[in-house]
């Protein structure tokens, strides 16, 4: 497939990166059914780490098999597949060269009490497994986050030097931030901006609500129209260096297909780059999931 | 532009530094409209990290784009542009060689509760991005600051060995120091002095009030006339090894242009080296900001 | 000085380099009287190593002092000053930030019998001395060159990672290559091309004659019009990735000013980027040298 | 100056140290007006870090300039000058070779609440700045001190391997030790002994009172005559391996000249090696300070 | 001893060096009877390595003992003592701090056939032994010298970073250079210049004859008056960056005292910095040697 002007323009925004990083970003952006459009859908399967296998896969038992997810991402024509070390190791050879992979290098679990994660993979792993990027979660919201930030500083510098891209999951949590504020618009935009400042190539945040959480930020949002999800997406995109960094949105917990489609339309209309969609994919029966992903692709291609 | 005797005299004060550090200091001091005068204006854009993107940029939306700030620093003829990793990465190639950059290597955010910061960049980053200096914040005022001091000790030694200069933001905060005392004259002079003792080449502090906070220091200020801001600036300059180290002052929150101009006149009259002026720049419409910076330049050149 | 479109276009050719390298190339290309034109004149003073001090400097005794050359490069508005370690050390602090320097990191001497050089400086030296580039000589023409190529491979990789540019002096010599063939057009173009392939940012070769030395190459030059020096320069430029790499030409031994001027006109007309001119500078009395360099500047600016 | 038997005998006590350490100790012991006597006066200027610049220097404004202190130590014929990193950097080249320097590598400040200090310099800094020794403060008296002891263990081992001497400031503080006990004789002797056991070459403690603080120690001091300061000094000297380690005493806060002289006489008569005298020096007008130091020299030379 | 303007001016020439290197150069320049004059006499005792012990010491048997030489350098008031590792180790503790030492880190011997030397010491040795400088011999004159140059490049960079100075013995030898040419004026000046370009702080060469060896250099010496040894010394000094680097001359084989005195007068009158005088010292009976050195001191002080 020939490079498109749209993707070329996106790559040009990564002006400080070496061609290795650019090639890996290009691989993701030129992959699958959305290849060349500047839009992307990533399949993340780290739910097993976060919530345990049964909560993740019992509803669709074939999903216990890592190959299931590789194959799903390929068959659905997605842009990349993201997972923790063991799951990538379980399929990286079989599917080598068929789908860009993102090695999720830190992970939490349901039993951990603080807003932190364990390092569970490294840049060396990403290289030996042929991954295009590392993925890393930060929890902005408390001083505990400083440790996470310092870890991604080290990992990202190492990754950049060897041509691996960096994806940051930025999830506000902890400290003085109430649970109710985690999805606030101001909080989400701030979280996205921090990921950008930390040097992420691709930023992953949650779709924000229209709530403004921080007292000090209320004034900045006076007169701001956040009434539609598309407008809120557009604001988060602003916070990602006015669109100079790729931003994708997670859909959250499994929900009805129509809600998933509406989210995608809003992301598209607000200028976001796409979806990172896990549970809503693998917690559906395979045929159903493929159909849903096909429809999402058509939405991102402005065909629906 | 030929080296001026004024700048040469300043460089001579850095007598233990290698020519690499001196060249980077010279680049800053010979840059832009104040080049050669020994005065400098630095544009810092780390507000997005500290206060979030909306509070920083919503009032002047083009400022969401990192290139906006690089271009502003260049067009206004400023001395240097300071920002965290991601923002420098987003423009360092486009503007390579056009404006000295300072990589802010630690960062706080609105949600952190202690007086601390996360390391978010390193000397290797500064080299690959062509930066002239690293910037680092310390919070003198509590034992937490020891960790920050030990971090800058390591970073600064590494930077000096490879010809990169060090800028220390010294902001008293935390511990037993009440909020009301953070801007006190004795506290500001002390903070500046600690930065000098830590080996900073350029020291950044806030403009102090005439309040004396520390009980033990009151006697030392008996008979001291701190009635004008210029006199207080002169005292802070004393605390910076009697002028052997460059000291610049921040203007604080956005405020009226006249107040900004008066600050600059006081800095100049007190023998300070200049301003580091962020929000007062990018939270104004571009034309207005350029006009304000032009006037500041004229003030520092003794033309107003 | 604002970046010019011409220089911007040149920098864009170095698309795999980090912003640090670009900034150092920009410093050279924006320096002095030719700043912004895409043309450059470099003053190299390694003759003392190559031919001894008396043969180099006795005709103009002030040139025994390293400061003489720094000052000459500055006063004449040249683009950069290149010299071995000791000479850079002798002036790097006094002239810090006033002229980009190129640390010549290998050196030969009149008494060495093979086509080789000794490593006499390193990338760490370049950093501590504030140099913009390292300079390195290769002698394509015999297997001895493999060792030199392997050295520059290591040095250049290290330099690129820390933002230092690489200049390669490519002088065919040794092996089966007869003295008579060293200046041949095919040989010079080949030497330039090897430097480009080795990853040089700036390539320095000698002005070639119209002789074709290699029997195997004769066919390739059938029908090629190398009758004028400008056409031969254009061919060497072709060999430097069709102009994607900066190429400068040395003037060889001291000669009459008119010959120097004609060389410059030919380099300009053939699309070369400029001159590296040592003996023809410092073996003239200072006033005479300044006048000559001023005229060369005017030639490169198309004013003569 | 020829080595004296007195100094030779002192050096012989450092029987496990390499010649590099011995040479640096010899430099201090052979320097200035007391050179060769086995007595020494050290000028420490870390008060700015500990108490802030105004409390330290406002009473004698020229003392804001680091060069003032270097020059004072030289002109008064003192044995060494001790200061934190930035202050040494500010004068180390100008005064290179004129006065042995001691790099104070940890520092506290008035705002820190615990009995700890921040590392603010290292052995590499000491080497590049030409220092003869590193200086380090421990606060025996609480578990916090274990961290300090472990730091000096590392630093001192590194310093000894490269020929740099170690000076330990041993100040009992923190834990269960009441403020009232910090100057107790048993406490001071204990602090000195711990410094000796930690491997210090030069030990700095405060002049002790005749109070015995530790209940458990009272029995050991039964029958001990600590009625005169000289006798107490002699006891501290005992605690420093019976004189096998150099011990110097600090004079504490600025006080009347006669009290300073009496302290010196007592140190001398008790067999102490000298004074480390900061505030009592630089908080006097220069002429007055020089006269006082001259008199102290005469006291240590048994001339008064 | 107070720093003199003469020594200060010499130190200022080492503008790229850190205060550590400057302090060690200052120690040499302020030592002994010539301290402060800018002149120096160094006692080198590496003859045992080069020629064997009997050829070196049998004429004056006490010289078999390393302490003899340390004591001689001290008693004669010389500037420094240079020797290989074992000899420095044999006296470094006894004479610590009494005389600056130069650790000769490479050595040849009578049985080696090529123009090369073995590395026999390192910078770590210099530090643990308290040496002020390392000494290193190069043999310019053949490709074998490239290896030596690369060794001193590494050693000198390491030494400079830890504050140790570098002395280069530059002895033309080997390759196509006939024995008869080794002392030629053009050859000696060239050898001195190469040492300067390699970054030496102190250059040691032999006193040159008025012979011009290199055919290519003859023209450069046309009209040059090398008829007196003082004029030839002045020319070598020119080759050492026009006096920006210290140059000392060896006296060669043992010879009559009057010839030694005349050499010193010529070195002085030609602007050389002094003598490095081994065999002519220790191959004389001690009293005689002391008298000769005393007279040399008087010559360098312009008293004879």
C-alpha cells in the first residue's frame, strides 16, 4: 500500500523521532482496513491482568487463547494488537509480520490497592518479539504518579533510541481526585496533555463526560460548549498538542453495540484518531465482534 | 553578532566550566533582541503540566500548538524557550538552530499533593534535542527537597561534563513554611542562594515582597531598606554570589501589562538579568503578546 | 538571524538526524557573512600537524598563535573553524559561542609512510569543548582505509546520538592508486560518494581534474562533458546524493588569489556548497587574507 | 617549605592511606602561616546554605562574593577553605593552587525539619575542582544518622581510592538527644570517636561543655576533671584515637574576639589541632578579621 | 607563596582546563626555588628503564635508591620529579606533599627494537600516588607513532577529567627519519607542535641543532636565522602555540657543567620555560649536582 498524504502529515508531526520510530508508527497507520486514513482501531487484551481471566473471557471462552485475539485483530483488519508480555509471547511467532503489536510493559491487577502498576516487560522484550510499540499506563492524580512518570521517562527514551514507539494510557486516579472526577472533561484533557508532555507518540484516554471537576479550572471552561461528546473529543485533541499527537479513546466497560458506534462517530467527528476497544470486542462472540468491528471501520471511513 | 564585553564579563564568572557550557550560555546571551546586553527574556511553557491545558491555553487557543511558542520566542527576539520533553520534541527539528532551548527535566502537576516533582527528561534527551540547558525545579522548605537537590546534583554534574548548562527554578514551598512566607524577601534570597550553591548557571526565582518571614532572619534585615522592588531585586542578586550568577525573575500569574512593565523596570534597576515570562506571554493574543515583549525588550535596553 | 528557506531545505535533507545534529548544522549554515545562503566557507588549521609548523606558519608568523585563527574566522565572517584537539583547546573558552568549531579527530603527519591517520580526539572532547561537529579523514584507495572507515563508523554513530555533526575529509590515496590519479574526476566523485555512504553530513573533497583514472570507469564517462571545473563540481555534487549532502572543496596548496577566486566561482556555478580554505588564508598577511575572504564571500553571494 | 618532623609524624598516623591522600593532607598541613606546625585553621563558608545569605553576610556585605572568602583564606595564611559546590566553582580557577579547598558534599538548610542533609557534591566534583578533601556532616543521635553514615562510607571509600582526604563534621543532634545535651562532653567525645571510626582523616566537632548528658556514661566520667576547656579538648583528642587523627573545633556563633582567642588557647593547650572558624571570620570587617586570624595564628604558634 | 602575575598569565593560557588541572600546573609552577618565575626544572629518572640501572646509576651509586632522587629534587628546590610507576611508589608516601610528581606512564627499554613504548602506568595510579601529572613519550617519525598518539589521546582525556595534567615527551624517531635528522631544528619544532596539538600541557623536546632535515621544509626556513641556540629555542617556543604551552628542554647525555649552563642560558634567552635534566643531575656526586642545580636556578632567575 502506498503511503497516503494523510499518514505522511501525521508522521511529519513526529519531527524529533528517528526513522525507526516513524516506520513503526507508519506500520500501525498503514495496517488493516483503516490503513492510510489516519484513523486506527487497536485491540488491547490486558483485561486478564486487570480483572482476572474469568471476568474477562468466560463469556466467550475461545478468548482464553491468545491466538484468538491475534487472529481477531488480523481478520477484522485492525491497526494493532496490544497485550502484556506472556500473551504477546504466546502468538508473536505464529503471527509474525501480520499485525503490529504493542507490548504493554506495566500492568495492575484487581488486588492491588494503590494507584500504581508493576513493570512486566521492557524494550528488549519489545525488540525480540517484533513489537512496534511499548504501552504504559500512568495514573495522574497523586504523587504516586511521579514514580510511574519516571519509569516511562526511562523506558520511552530507551524505546526511542531503538526505533520503538510509545503509547501512554493516561488514567486519572488516586490522590485527592474523587472517583466522580476521573471522567471529567478537564481531568481527561489534562491527563492527555501530560501524556503528550511525557513524549508519548500515541495517547490513550477515556471518553470524557461534560463534568468539570477542578475548582481552579472552572473559569477556563466558562463559555466552553462541551455539550456533545464530539466537542469534548475535539477539546482532548487540542490538549494533545492541537492534534500533533495521535489520540485514541477507550470505550470503557462492555456495552451495547449502538453505544459503541455512537462513541466512534463522536470520536471521528471530534477529530480523534480512533478507538482502543477490548472488552467490547472479545466479550462478544467472534462473528458478532467481527461485524461490530467492520461497522466501526466503516464509521471511521465516513461510510456510515 | 560579535561577542560584547558585557557578555564576555558574565561568561568569565563561570570560571570552572568547560567551553561547551560557556558556548551554550553564550548562545542564550547573544540570542535575539537582547543579545549582547547581558539581559535575557526566557519563554517557559510548562504551565500545561503544572495547571493543565485549559487553564493554560483556553484563553488563547493557538497556544495549544507547541509550534506557536517556538515561533513566538523567535519572532519576539527572546533569549531562550523552556519546556518539558514532549513540547520540545514537537518542535525541535522545525526550529533547530533558531532559538536556544532549555529542557525542563522535572515537572509537577496540580494533582500532586507534596512539594516534589517527577523527573520527566534527562541530559541524553537534551543532547539529542539540541538543547542548550536543562531546567530543574527545587522546592526549598522541607526535607522533601533533599531528594530534589540530590537529583539536580546528579543531573547537573552530567550536564556540565557534556557542555550543557543548568537552570534552577528555586521555589520555596512545603515543610514549616507558610504559604504567606513563600514570597518573603528573606525566603526568596535564601532560595536563590541555595540554587547558586547547588551549582546553577542561571537562577530563577519569584519577585519577592518586602515581608520578612523567618524570625531568625529579622535581625539580619534590620536597617535594610527593602521598600522598593528594585532594592529587593538587588538583594536577591547579592544572594546570587554578588552577581556572579545570572538571576532571572518570574512574573507569576497573568496580570496587567503595566504591572509587567514595572516589574521589568525594577528587575533592570535592581541589577537582575531579566525575566522568565510564560503566562503573561501566551495568555495574551499573539499581537498583543509581541507588543508587550517588544516593550519589555526596550525596557531592558534602557530605552523606556 | 531568521532561518532562510534555502537553509531549511538543506536541513530537511538530513531527515534521519535528530534535532541536535540539525541544530549544529544550522549553526554552521546560519553563521557569518554567508549565513542563510546555503554556502559556507570553513577555515581548517590542521596544516601544522600535516606539514609541520614552519611550513604552515613561517610565512605569516602571527599564525603560530591559535587565537589568530579563531579571530580570523570570526572577523572574516566565516562559517566554521576546524582544527585538532590542542588548537581547539587553546581558544575554545575565549571564543565560546562566537564561531562554530569542528574538532578534527584524526590526524596524519609528514613522517607517516602509510595512508592512515591517528585518532587524536573524540566525541567527548567535542562535547566538552562545545564543538558543532567532528572532522575525520579517510583515504579511500587501499585496504588500509577499512580501518579508517570502521573508526568513523563508530565515532559518527556516537556523535549522531549526542547531536554532533560529522564532516568527512575524503582523500583518495594509497593502494594501487597512482599519485597521478588522486585528483582524477572519477576518483574524486567516487571518494565523495563513499563519504556520503559512510553517513557524513558534510563532505570535503579536492577540486577534481578532467582526468579519468580508472580503466573500468572510462565507459561510464563516455560522452560526459567535464571540460570545465564547474561541470566537474556539478558531477561531484551528483555523487553526493544529487545534492542531498553538503559538499565543500579544498583549494589545495597556497596559490594566487585569482586562482582561488576562480575556484570559488566554479564551485558556486557547479552547485557546490563552498570552500574549505586553510593555507590560502593563513599563509597570507592578515589584511590580505581578510580581503580575499571578503571577495570569496561576495562570489558565493553572487555579487562578483 | 620543607616538611617538618611535626607534620611528618602526623602523616605517619594515616598509615593505611595511599600517597595521594597523604599528599593532600600534607598540602593542608604545610599551607599558610601555620604550615609545618601541625596546627591548622580552616575557613568554612557553608553558612549561606545553613542559615541563608542575609543572616550570614549582611553584616559584612563584601562576603556575598565567593572570591572574598578565597582571598581571605589566602591573605590570612589559613590552612584550607571549605564550601559547598557552587561557591567552590565560583573561585576554583581564579585561585587554583593558592589554597587547599575542601568540597562540602552535603548540606542542610534552616527549613529542613529532620536531622539530615542533602548530598550536593561528589568526589568527581572534588577532582575536577582540584579539591584536597571532601567534607561531610553526620548527625549522630538518631537512626537518621545511619543513612548519613552509609553515604559517607561510600563517598569516603571513593575519595580514598583517588587520593582525596575526608573531613567529617560530627554534630550530635536528633533522636532522643535533647538540645541541652548536644554540647555535653560525653556526647562530643562520642561524636568525635564515631567520626574517627568512620574513617575520617580530619574530625570537626564543637567545643564541649562540662555537662555529662548520658546517664549510662556518668559512671565513666566519675573522677574525670573536666573543669577547664583545655582538659575537655584533651579528652576529645583522646577520643580521636589518642591523637592519631586530626581534630579541629568550631567556634560556634559569632562572638567577642577575646572569647575566640581563649577558645584557641584552650584548643592548643588541650592538644587539639586547630580551629574551623567561619562566622567569626566573615561576619567581621575584613581588616578586623585579618587581625583576629593573625592573632589566632600567633596563639597556635605559642607566640601569645 | 602568593600566586605571581607571571604564573597567573601562564595558567590563563590553559583556558579549556578545569580548576583541577590548573591547580596541578600551579603546584609545579609555584614549587621550589623557581616558584613564581614561570620557569621550571624537572628531574626525570626514567633512565633505568631506558638504559638499565648500571648505565644509569653506577657512576653515583646512591642513585640506585629512589629516595635519593626525591630528596635531590626537594633539596635542590626543583619544580617536579618524574619517574615510572615503581620508582614513584617507592617514595610517594615518604615525600608526600613535598614535591609535585609526574608519573611516567609509558616506557621503552634498550632491548626493544621498534620506536614504541609499553604502557606501564595509568591515571588511577597517578591519583592514588598523588601525582600532579602524567608523562608520556611519543616518537613522531613513523606510522608506529599512531598507536602512541591514540594511547595518549585516551590517557590525556581521562587525566583532564580528574584534574591531572599531561606532559608529553616528543622525540622524533623511526620511520624514514634518519638518526642524523632527529635533532634537526625543523624536526624538533614539528615534534613540539604535534605534542601541543595532542593537547599536552607541558611539552618536552630536545634542544635542536641548526640542521634542517626535511627537504619540503627547507623553503620555510629560508631567511630564518637559526645560528644561535637561543634563536632555535625561540622557534620551538613558536611551534608551541606561540608560547601558549609550556615547553621544557632536555639536556641529552651527561656532559660538562658549562655546557649545561650554556644550554640553560639559551633556553632562558629563547623564551623556553626550563629544563628537564636527568642524567646530568644524578650521574654527578650529590654535592656537585646540588651546586649545578643551584647555578641553573640562578640562571633561570636571571641572576647569572
